[in-house]
C-alpha cells in the first residue's frame, strides 16, 4: 500500500467525525425548517390567537412528525401544533414543562396563559403574565382590531382578568351597558374589588359601582367619598359620581356643590351642567338652573334634558322673555 494512499485514509478517518457532525447539524436544521413549515401551513396557525380561543375539533387532527430537540422555542411550537390538532391538554403540559425549565421563555408563558384563562385558572394566568407590558399590549391590540362587540368583549375580559385595572373595567362597562349585561357588570366590579387593595381608589370605585347596581345610593356615595380622599390627581370622576348619588338621595345642595366642583375642572361636560341645572331647579334657584341649562345648550343644542329644563323654567317663571326660548 502506497504512502500517499495511506495518508489519504488517515486524513479521511480524522475528518470523518467532523463531517458526520456537520451532516447531522445540516439534517437537524432541515428537519426544524420542515417542521416549522408544516406548522405555518397548518389550518389556522397564521391566526393562532383566534384558534387558541377554543380547542379545535379532534376529528380534524393531522399527523405531524415532531423533531427531537432540546430547544425550548421548538417545544413551544410543538405545543401549538398539538393545540391546532385538538390535543389541548398535551399542549398545555408541554408549555408548562417549558416554563418550568425556562421561566424566561415568553412564548410559553404567553400561550399557557391562554390555556389558564380558558380553564378558569385566573391566579395562574396573572402569575404567568404579571408585569409583562408586551402581553398586555398584544391583548389590547386584539381588542382594538375586533370585528364585533362580542370579540371585543372577549379580549377585554381576558385583559381585565390578567391585568385588573380601572381603565379596562371602564372600557368593559361601556360594552356591557350596550348589551344590558347587568350580571356581567356585577361580576366585573366584584372581581376588581377582590383584586384591589382597600387603600386604593380602585377598590372604592368598584365598591361604589357595586352599590349603584344594587340601588344602594347611600353606600355608593360613601364609597365614592372614600375613594375621593385617595384619588390624588384623579378626583374628578369621584366628584361627578358623588354629585349623582347626592341627587339620587335628593340631597340637592350636595349635588349642586359637587357638580359645580366638577365643572370647574371639566368645563365642557354637558351631563354635569344639566345635573347642576336640575339640582338648582330642585332647590328653587331657577336663575342658577337656567344659567346651567343654557350653558349646556351652548355645547349641545339638542340635549333633551337641558331643553326640557329651559322650557320648564320659562313656563313657570318670568325669567325668560320668550317662553319658547
């Protein structure tokens, strides 16, 4: 055997492990790429947030060959593949394992949070998503892009459960009121009160809303008053609510004082002006009432409460030259 041939054999043997390793890496990369592409072409994966809202029908399951890897991001993708194929418990177990081994993996925490929400495991959801502004921004974005009120309510509810806040509660309140969902309103304010500290304005706002929904104007007034003392820089909403509760209790002096205080900070509020007008009218100070009603009409010439107030005063008194004013 020639020396050259022997040398070639030795060189080949030396580099064989390197070549094998390189080929193995190339094959693994190809396999990962194939797996990723199979997911991207899976039905609904391009709209995963919508697909994850409910576990798909298992009858639509497809066989996907999962790569053998220690990469936590790939494991997250494997979890989403199981979810798409209707194997939701298996998906959650995979995400839980990733979070246990790599607590900083945001993808796993994000998708596992959806599972916890649908399973009613709200404490686990809040723990997973706590303090992550990116998650909150993502859910807010889905709410803003919703094509229907029903979709918007879902995303707002998820955002509210994960990140309980007065701002989100007020957004939800508007949508619930449109559909007259009183039970949902009670549950929402009760949940917010349960997650807020009693030394915060959020807690007392929630308590005030709960009292309102139960028709307890006295308790609502006391709750808003307690919140007012804690709402540094955010007093106006509490002042307005106190004015409303005073009026409902027929304490019109209190109502007029608080409406006037609110208007001094929010001068364009038509509802506050009409409320002040009605309170002044109830106290018999018709000239003051007329001023408030007419001021309200400067901002909204079609406001029915202000128009009716002007008509009443012009009919009952001589403050108007023309009763039709």
